[in-house]
C-alpha cells in the first residue's frame, strides 16, 4: 500500500496537470497562443477573460510563471509595462491543449448540453 501511495504522489500526470489544469490557466495559455504576436499585456488578457477577477488573473499568471509555462517581461518605464508570453515549455504544451479544445467543441452537446437538460425539470404536460 505504501508503494502505491508513493507512486500516486509522484505521478507525473497528477503533478504536471495540476499546474495548468484549472479553468483560468488553460484560458490564459490559449489566449497567449492565439494572439497575433504571442504577447499580451495584463489588461489585454483581462479584456479577453471578462469573468476572471483581477486577483485571480494575477494569481494564475504568477502560478504559470512559476511553472515555467509563461514568461513575464517587465520594461523599466513609467508607468511600468509588463508583457506575458509562452515559454518554450508552454509552446510545447499547446498541441495538447488545442487537441483538447477540438475535442470539447466536437463533444460539447454530449458533455454539457445533455447534462444541462437533465438538470432542468421536465415541462408540464399540456392538458386539453
């Protein structure tokens, strides 16, 4: 049992995906990847991700930077200019993320729409 526990805790999938598998990290990574230049400033990301709070976006960017997936470039200007881009490691992750996005687009109805329909009460029968 201890060997299983040690293997589980050291699992590469578990440890790597936990770095970017949350809702906001995937969106940040894809937004940087999909941008024309591959570089976005904080407020540009914020405009793309309107339902993500400023605090959560800031925390997500810090986590992705610590995981070596995003590069943060600070320019010594007044006011300071900060730009974000994917690192080489982040770029190497994009084929997997775009494949996941393609899968999600193909199976959206199966996964989300049918689930939402199951949560709604059935309409009342019409009596004549």
